[in-house]
C-alpha cells in the first residue's frame, strides 16, 4: 500500500498494513509533526519525507504508485476512506445521542463528509477550517475543488491545497456551513483542553473546539453541541506559553 498524508492517515495506513502483514510506504511533507513520523516508523512502514505540504507528498506518492503498482489509499478522497471515517459518527451517536449540532475540523473533507453522510439531516453538521487554509470554503464558493492557501499552525493535517472531489457533493448536501478560526484561537483551544481536561490535542485536532471557545460558532440556549477532537499526535508542548 502507498499513502500520502500529513501524518495521521499515514499512521493509520501503516498500522493496517502491519496488522495485515503487507508492505506500506508513506509519503509525508517536511511540516509533518515528529510525533506522527515516529508513529509511522514504529508501525514498520517505509517513510519518505519531502515537499512543503500535503500536495507535494501526494504528487510523490502518485509517482511511486505509477512505478510500483502498489495500492494507493487516499487520505480523504476515496469512497472507502470516507465510509471508514464516517464510522466515527456511528460511535459518537451511540455514546452521545440526541445532539443538535456537531463541530468537525476540516482539511480535505473526508472526515466531515463521512460524518455528514451518517447523520444526514438529523444533526446540524458544522465544519471548522483554519482561516489560512480555506480549501473547503473556496470549493463551496466555486462549486468545485480549487487550489487554496495552505498556511496555518494546523497545516500538517488541515491544509491539503484542495478539497476532495468525492466529499464535496456530500458536504454541499448535508453540511450546514463552514466557519473559520485563526491560529491564536487554535492555540487557545489546545491550552484549554489541556488545562481543563488534560487532553493533548494537536492543532488540527483542536480546531473544532476553537470555534466554540472563540465564538466562531455560537450555540443557542439549550443547544446540545458535540465536538470531534480529531488528533493528538504532537510532541510535548508547554501549553502555558
């Protein structure tokens, strides 16, 4: 198997390959967190680090697939990936029924598409994007995936350059809206998650909570809101700084 990733998807593919007893090669950009790189290596996958962002890692992985014939596993734009990520919503619904709204961090759109496909119209799904990496916002404005900026503290997980073509129609149909958060809000969410709950969240994982904490999304009185903290693969950080 071959996968390109900011790190989290790569670690998942590496783990699956280890469990299945098959070879995997993972391509990540230089901005990938050392914690993610370490986890990929710990699962025994071959690793290639290069390029400035996810789009560069994806291009390198596509060249690798062309020469090796390996099975590509896309981080967010395969039907199977979207379906797999959607199982999170099934588990969340079982653990936290009767939600009104769910906030989901957005990068390529696979996770929010899977979640929105599961909930349909029964729960309001809100996407949260870094304001420096508005790939899904730009795609919704254009009606198709388009290139967008890739600058954010969460760039290793939420800045793919363009959103997935398979996820976009699901988002258009089932996602209520996308709200932006800036890097300061994301850092504040990381600190609060640690201070209040002792939860270590990477920047991309904390983005959805940042929308609630910073007021980018303001729930109504009595509204029951669920938040996906979608990643904790980060190096030790002093969140008090």
